C-alpha cells in the first residue's frame, strides 16, 4: 500500500519504518527540514534500539522515503497517518493545533479517495474535528473526494518501540465505516500472522478513549504504589517486600508497581491531564485521576527532600553526582523527566551537579536543563563522583544496576547514595559502610 505518515517523531518514525519493513511504500513527512535531511542520510534523530538499521535497510530497498512536502506525497496515497505531537495546552487539555493544521493541508491537497488515520493521542471527538476540517477545505476547492477518518491510537513504549510495533499486544482500530476498517485489517494483517484476534475494532470514540484510559490506568498503578511506599516508610515496612507480596497476585501483577521518583515522559503526564480535562469539560469531576496526578507531582520531590533532610536546607558548597537523566531507561527522551525537577530544586538550594546519562545528556544540555546553572556533564558514571558529597540515582539504566561500590565509596566525599529507583540491596550497602536512602523503606 501507498502510505504517508505525517509527523516523524518517536511514533511517526517507528510506525512508518515498521510499515515499510512489511513491504509498504511509505513516505514520512515532517516540517522539520533538518530532521528530514538527516533522515534521508540515515541519521536517526532519536535513540531507539533497533531503529537505525531498519531505517537504513528500508531506505536502501526504496520502501521508505522522507520529505517535507505533504502536498506532493498526499496525492495518490491510500492511507495517511497523522502522528504529530499533541502537547499539553495551557489548561491541561491536549493542544490540537498541529493535528488540525495537518488535516487542513490534507484537505487542500488530496486528489483521490483516502483514509486518514489519527495515530496521535487525541481526545474523544477529534476524529469529527479532523473530518470537518478536511471537508471544509474540500468544499472551498469545490471538490467531492470520498474520505474516512479512523482512530488508531499507538501503544508503543519508547525504548522497546520496534518490538511493540512489530509484535503488538493489540491494535485498536476505531472506525464508523466497515470498508475503512477492512483496509486497516489488511494493513495490519502481516503483524498478526497466527491470529487476527488481537486487532480490535470498535467505534471511533471508544478507540479515542481507549488510549487515554490505558495510560491513566498505568499511571494510577504507579501513583498508588508510590503512595504505598511513602506510608511503608513511615510505619517501618519495606515497600520492596510489599511489592512482591502483592505482585504475586495474578489479579494485580508485577508490572508498573515499582516505587520510584514518579512517572514522566511525553505521554503519561499529558494524557492523565487531558483525560481529567475532558471529564471536567463534560461536567464530571474525576477525583481519582486528579489524585494520581497530585501524588505524582509530590513524588518527584521525594528524593530531593531526602537530600535536604540529610544535608540541610542550604546546599551551598555541596555537590551531587546524578546518575540518569532520561525519564526512563533505553531512551534519550527527557520530556517531563523527574530529573529536571529534582536537579532544578537542588540547584535552587545552592548545590552543584555532576551528571551522567548514557543517552540523554545532549537533550538535557541543549534543551531541558539549558538554563540551569552549576551543572557539569561527564562521559562516565564514575567521573561524576569525584569530589561529590553523595550520588543520586534517578534512572534505572542497566549499567547502574551493579556498579563497583568500592569505587563509589572511594570517589565520593561521603559515602552516601540516594536511590530514586530502588536498585540496590540496602543490607549489602550498609554493611559496606554506605549510607543508603531508598524510596519506601527507612534506614
Ligand atoms: P514528537 O514530538 O516526537 O514528534 C512529532 C513530530 O511532528 C515532530 O517531528 C514535528 O516536527 C512534527 N510536526 C508537527 N507539525 C507538523 C506538520 N504540520 N506537518 C508535519 N510534521 C509536523 O511526538 P511523538 O512522541 O512521536 O508523539 C506523537 C503523538 O503520538 C502524540 O500525540 C503522542 O501523545 C502520541 N504517542 C506517543 C508515544 C511515545 O512514546 N512517544 C506513544 C504513543 C502515542
């Protein structure tokens, strides 16, 4: 099939490349000229395991193309995916300006029957808005070209996006037109070779809602467990044991119940907010969803508070080694990462920071922590420790799991570790003479 993917970010680039891998002819479009020029030369703007060779292979096979010209590539295309960003608006709702701008351009330039797929995460009712926008442009051109708008929310996880896309748990297709749904089934058939049961079709509004509910549910598990961790610490229980105790119940499960420094990234914070906003707009006050958000905001500061409790409110003259900046491992994404909030708070209190992350340092330096003074970046985790008063672990990268604790002890001014992801064995560390602070268990 001839496909156009509009918006070549995490979702657009992964989706477009995986569709090309299955033999479709795909053009990925973006307004970012620098990004498109780099991609044409096989340079990937994001860190995503396995993506680079797949892009290179499909460029070589001429199944994957990159362009900034939507007007040219929408012509003759069968399915156009909208995969642009839907950032948080001022009032917490999803900002649809990029989605609707693309819809406008599609209406201005399409020349044959087309299925338009909303792959961006968008609130209930957006497909209707996209439809109206396209129809409005066709009316201006006095053209009558049939088209359908389908919702196909994306569930990939950054860091394992290729696997998620090629072997999905499920694909949700929301369509109010059986012909469009049939075409989407054909497109996804190669991803479900044994059974198509995992391609779930439904009406458009339910599909739009499904994506928000999935993210809100996962965020709820995280906030619930963080709240439990804080209580455990007060009553003298060990959240690490409680986690295993409850996770072994198959109705609960082990995933998403790790206590830590709160959720971040480009999806959970904005999607939880947008779902809350949608409910409010419809006259409903969502108490639980609001609480999920409040617990998360507070949780981001738990590690910083532990540092202040240990070293005092004035951190002037103190230096901290930070291990991990990305919002989670296996990505360079820094959007809404807890590290941003924690580092800013420590610097405001007078601290100096020595930071290391395997992939996210450029993002941090150039965008997210650009204006924050007193941060130095290092190429190795051990280099951050020299002359620091404590080490603070904020992202659970594999390379941080089993470090040389003797080296850490040797390099730090004081042998103190704050672990925002509960990676280490407290008994082992305390026996080595390391003062070890974690989430959900007091020392
Ligand atoms: P992103 O910010 O990485 O990429 C969006 C891209 O769209 C950018 O490259 C931008 O230049 C481009 N763009 C903006 N306006 C454009 C236009 N008019 N024409 C062409 N390109 C344009 O965003 P993302 O992380 O890929 O997310 C995209 C959508 O998918 C969001 O709604 C997000 O919530 C959703 N989503 C993201 C993830 C994830 O893990 N990142 C997972 C599932 C769903």
